[in-house]
């Protein structure tokens, strides 16, 4: 009994005085890396991280309508700009965290191909993309196809999804033979292959800003933001193919 009480006392002493919960709204494309990072941080601090993934546009709208987020990680500066304009970001917390690349993916193991061949290769099948007028991956993808002179031919065949991971799933399951995602999404599935990487100058720079939300737990948020700049988080992001912009 005495030994059990001593062990319990040691456990309590090692835990934070009061564990807290941090709610992070994050672009769906960051799920694999951010799940791992949040797990590491929870193990080290004892605090809990609640992660909500979706398209950046949907998350930004939820925050506008009062959803209880402490941090927002967007796959596009535009949606972060919108929240900042409306005074919904905590002052001086925003910074650019990540960069990414855009890829054409195919179901299964496929060789690389010329992007000009896509309309013929696609035929009457579907090209999976996130919503091209709202979700960053879709916006970047449409811009790239327009820049390369292919959008008019491909637009009637686009199957639009709520977020980039949903587009990945369509290709991974074979429901669509091709899709456009970030290169990091392709790395998250063994059932797709990258057949073309879009030139960086064919679309706006892919930048992921992050910020604390005004009225949220900015103190705990600041701790997690600091952790995201650190070596352990950097290693996790890099392992998934992200470019880490924050220093």
C-alpha cells in the first residue's frame, strides 16, 4: 500500500499542475505530420491537443462564426488574411510555417508523364481536385492548369472534393485515375504515385501561415507555436515532405 501511494505521488508530481486542452484548426494536408507532432507535445507536456482538419476555407468560415479554435493553420494566406482583416487573430502571433509543392497523382504505380498528355490519358474519366474556387489545393491546381493552357479541356472532367485529402482518397481507391494534390499528400498514401510535379512558377507560392485566434487560449497557444518552430516539429514536417519556413 505504501509503495502504491509513493508511486501515485511521483506520478502526480511529474504531471503538469493543471493539464489544459488546445484546439487547433488545421488544413487537411497537414494531418499526417501534425498528428505526430501533437502526440509528441502531449507526451512531453501532459496537455491535450484537439485537432480539427478540413479545407482551409471551411475552417476559416467556422472561426468567423465563432467556432472555439485556439490556433489556425491555413494552407493559404488568403483565408488567414480574411480572418486578420476581421480582427479575429491574436496580435503578433501570425507567421509563415510551411511551404509545399503541387503534384499530379495517379492510382497505383505509374511512370512519370508529360502534363500535356493528361487530357488524352484522362479521356472521359474524372480528375480529382479540392474545390477549385475555395480550397487552397484546388485554387492552386486550377491556376497551374490555366497557366499551362489545360484548364478549358480538363474543367468538365473535374471531380471536386471538400478538401485535398478527399481528392487523395478518390485516387487512392481508384475512383478517379488522376488527381491534383500536394506532394506531401501523395507521400501519405502507398496507393498513388506522383506522375508530374507542377513548376513552382505555374501557380501562386504554396504557403501555410499559422496564428492564434483572438479570445482563445493564447498562452498555451504560444507554447505550441514555439514547439512548431523547434527541431522535433521541424523533423516531422520535413519527413512528410514539407518545407519548413519558420526559424
